[in-house]
C-alpha cells in the first residue's frame, strides 16, 4: 500500500496541533525482508533519478530534517541517501553557532551551504533551530547581537518566520525545490531510545545529561514546533510530519515523498545537438585512428 502524502502534509495557512498527527502507524511492510526490498527499490530509484538530476543541471533540491533528540535524523539520512553518488549530494549538520556565525544574521551560516543546481543538499537541523530551540530558550537571543529595538518589539518570531518564508520563496523561484520533514517522535519512544543509549556501550557517546535537561522542555518544544510548522509550511516549501516511532516505516515514507517530488520535475539528460554530435564523431575518429 502506497502512502497518501497528504495525510502527513501541513497545509498552508492551517493551524497545527501535533496531537492530530500520529507518531506511530501500521507498518507498510510485513517483514524485515520486505522492508529491505522496498527501501532498496526506493534507494535505487533515487540514485538513478539523481544521476539525471545532476546532468539536467536546472534544479537544486534541499531536504531539511528537524526533530527532537533520538528521533532518527542521522539514520534516516544514512539509509535513504545511501545509494546517491556523493558527488551529487551534500550533507550539513548544524550545531551551536560559532562566534563568526553569531556576527551574521541568523540565516547566513545555512545560506553558505545551500546546494548548487544538479545537487541535493541535506540539512540535519537548519535555520529552523532559530525559531525552535531559541524560542524555547529565548535567553540565547541575548548572545546574537540583535539590535535592542528588534528584541523588544514583541514580533521577533513573526519576523523570523517572514525571513524564512521570503528566503524559501526566493530559492524556489530560482530553481531550488525544498522538502521539510519533522520526524514526529513520542515522548515515551524517546525515553526508550535514551535508555538504549545508556545500556549499549557503543551508543553511550550519543547521550548526555543535557539531553535529559532538554527533555524537561518537551511541551514547550511541541508548542514551538506547532507555531513553526503552521507559519512556514507553504506550497513551494511544504512541511511533512513523519511518524517516527517506527524508523523503518519513517524511512519508507520519506524516500517515497522525495521520489514523488522528483517525478514532478520532468528531468532529462541534455540533448546532443548537431554541432556536439559532430564533435563527438571527430573524437571517435581520432580514437579509432590510434588503434
């Protein structure tokens, strides 16, 4: 059964309640074998179409992944993009801003990493952190060098939403296609995965006490995500809320949405004109003479 993407789409202009989006749904595979076969098919199709995308060289693709800790962003990117030629795919993970980055506007550091035409850019976290973690911890604004008049007008979040929407419209007009995924994890599943990170030595490095401190702000993060999704999901840069309690299901769904977007681009290899064909035939002649 193929996914109905509209079930996960945040519709432009509509209010968002994450309670209305599931974190778990019936699996779209009957066994691990069927899951692997389905994902391998998606990855192979994605690899084939990305080769045409690279040669076509008219569009860029930007994939943005946001989520609470332990929702599976890293493994999502690793599994879904595993078959794509590294030459055509760039992955950027954004942590705390550096002093240099704080000396610029909040979009600067991610703008420097936007994909070129013919390539896929993947943001593991993104400029959306500036209306998520910063909204939950507004004291961070004090270190961002923002003019006081803008800090005190009460509209800082609306202004940041407006800046983000304007950027994404600009990118779309210039050939960048944007898909944004919120991996929707339940609080209970996060607890289970945190315990696993504690219990398995090879996963200890993924966990810190700071993760527990952020978990204490769960409700505030959910509200921040709701406001963000409803303010910034648009026709040209949609948000999809992906049930993330089952990682395998989530990977199948995300890969299918990406493939569906690609099918709408009508990509093709560049045509070979008469002049170029003549050049190729001359090259053939020279090579054959060498033999």
